[in-house]
């Protein structure tokens, strides 16, 4: 026997009332995510994934825990994107393992593999390492790094390669290979709109890694001394500045 859930309830499915319920639920979810983010201990080190950031001043702001401009912090939508990326990464790990790749994403202690140098002021945690696998023209072991991208961004990586399309990711790969002592990386990009996968072999570039390491030391020294490096641009209309969470702070500074 069917039960008429609408009868006598005063509730009609669909329309503005459903949208109001949906908005309220999403508001509660986002508030919980933002609250959890605020309770996390801020990093006291420069992460290997950030060293490729082109603006030295922005990195000093990040390392010094300078407050971001009003309305520029991570909102619930961004935090949901981050969490979804972790879920997609777990799927890619499962698929690669099923294909015969011996991919290790955690150590014996259950934590991520990583490195810590400069008295812990520079650290990195890798997505994984492939220690053995099918013959694809790469020597094992190799670094494995995963990114989840929208269709437009994914297509650009496929077309131009990670070094040109995503230089911050490329720098991350080089730093990780240097300090994990790995000679190559397998970069996997997943299109979150279609679940298409792109894999790219990235060789280790010692000169690039050294330049990035030197840059990281400069950032740490500047932050410790309370100094602000030069801006990345000569005016606030530069595209990197327009989207920066520290733009108002940066361009109101005297330096």
C-alpha cells in the first residue's frame, strides 16, 4: 500500500521550499567544514607544494601567518573541492594497483611518506611512490603525484604538459624528487568531470630543484627577519594580484 507522504503534511516536494531546505543543509555543511578548518593548527613550515608559487612575497605572508584579506579565506565550497580531490586520489590509487603498479602511499606507521629539512622549516608529504610495476619506460622506484582537475584545466595539461601548464605542480615534483632521492615522477591528472586519466613521466632536473631549494631558503630567511620581498608585479591589476588573498595587504604596504 502506498503512503501519501504529502497528504496532511503541508509539505510539497520541489520548488522553492526544497531549495530553501537545500540551501540550509549546504549552509550547515559548509559552516562545519570552515569551523574544522579554523581549528587546525596552522603550518609553521614552508610546504614543498608551495615553493613553486611565483610570488615570493605571498609565500612570506603564508609562512608568517598574515591574515588574508576580508572575504578571501577558504569557504565551504573550496574545502569541499579539496576533500573531493582526496577521494578521487584514492580511486586512482585503487585503479593503478589493479593494473599491476606497486604503489605505496603510506609507510609502516600509517603516515604519508615525506621529508623535513632546514630544521623542519621546509617539509613535504608525497602522494606516493611506485616501487615496481609494468614496463612503461620508466625506472622504478618513482615518485607518484596526483591532481584532480576540471575539464578545462585537465585538457590544458594534456596539451601542453605539466611543466608549462602547471608550473607550481612541476616545481612540487622537482622538490619532492630531490629530497626523496627519486630519479623520475609519474604525474597523474584526473578529469573530475569525465574521470578521464592522463599520466605524464617527469624526469628529475637537478638544476631546477637546486634553484627551488635556494628560493625556499630565501623565503624562510625573509620571514624570520620580518622582511617583505619585492612584489611579483608593478601594479595591482596584474592577473596574479587580482586573485591573491593578500592583495589589499600587499598593495597597502609601504615596500
